[in-house]
């Protein structure tokens, strides 16, 4: 399961950036140098996914964890957000303030657990439930590029090219502004490649080539970008799709 390996790496890298941060009118979960119970549960869930034990990941680890989060925060009178950086936290606090709504900024553990459950449903071939849990994660973290790209990927699978392109465009904007530095390039390139894929499928090859060239200015050695650019140029030269 190559994607699980990639998602594991993302969680390791993002761990350095998802410490709760304070902002005006925001409260945060306590921090500790040791692994939190939520992080431990997600580590176990990832291990189950890597073994192919997807239902175990859901029932033994993710469902109990999400029930704990819901018990603690689900009935809060304040708006709950999950953020991976101070900048993202401040954005959510300003957003809440603009509607005169109290808000709480947590780290990304709750939304990450929802994201993992969505991926587990993707692994089971249940895209409808996957969309439900990704959208729940996005309610908590609307500027999380990782979640947006995963939702865009589902729209790709459904051949909903307009929605896929729109969602990946949101992911690009989120990655540019809010993705933590250790994973910014990865999340930005992934989102841009998603836009390119939708453009190819709708016959906009020149635009797709432009997007992929932009990807190479971010990461000149990304093998997926190089492969996709080669493919797009073959189509532009008259190759069969």
C-alpha cells in the first residue's frame, strides 16, 4: 500500500508542525514531549492499514478515538478548528471573529483522525463514506491542503473533472498559504498535479503542460511530475490517450 507509506511519512513530517498554538480568543490542548494518546491511536491505525487490516484500523483505533474527541469537543458552544501552524490558527480566529463567534484552536489530531478514517474507507472502496469523513475533517480544518487534495482525488475517481479541478485549486491555495514548511512542497505539487490531471482529461493539454512545468519549478526531481509531463507532451505530439 504505497499511499499508506506516503501518508505515514506525511504524519511524521507534520508532527513537527502540528503543535497547538495560541491566538486571540483561542484555547489549545495541552502539549507534551511524549506521544499523546491520540497520536498513539493513529500510529496503531496506520500500522493496521499497512498490514491491510483496514476494518481493524477503524473499529479498534479510529472509532474510539473519534468518540473521545466528540465527547470532549462535540457539544462545545464555540467553533472548533484544527490547525497545523500559527498562521493557520490565526486565520481561523480572524474568520471566527468576523462573525462574532468564539473559537477554539486545537492541533490537527482530531481532523487527522477523520482523515485517516476517510482513507480507510477509500481502501475499502467506499467513496461515499470517504467523502463524508473528509468533509468532516474540512469543517475542522478548511485550509488543510492534504484533506482537500484527497477529496479532489475522490472526484477524479468519480470522473467529476470540474469538481476535481475546483477542489485541487483550493488545495493549491491552501498549500501556498498554510501548509507547514516541511511538507509545503509535497502538498503544493500534489495539488497542482491534480489540476493537471483534470485538465488532461478534459482536453486542455497546453494548460496541463503549464501546470506541470510549474510543479518542476517547485520540485525539479519529482518523478510523478516528470512522468506526467512526458505523457502530456506525447499527447500533444499526437499520441493516443
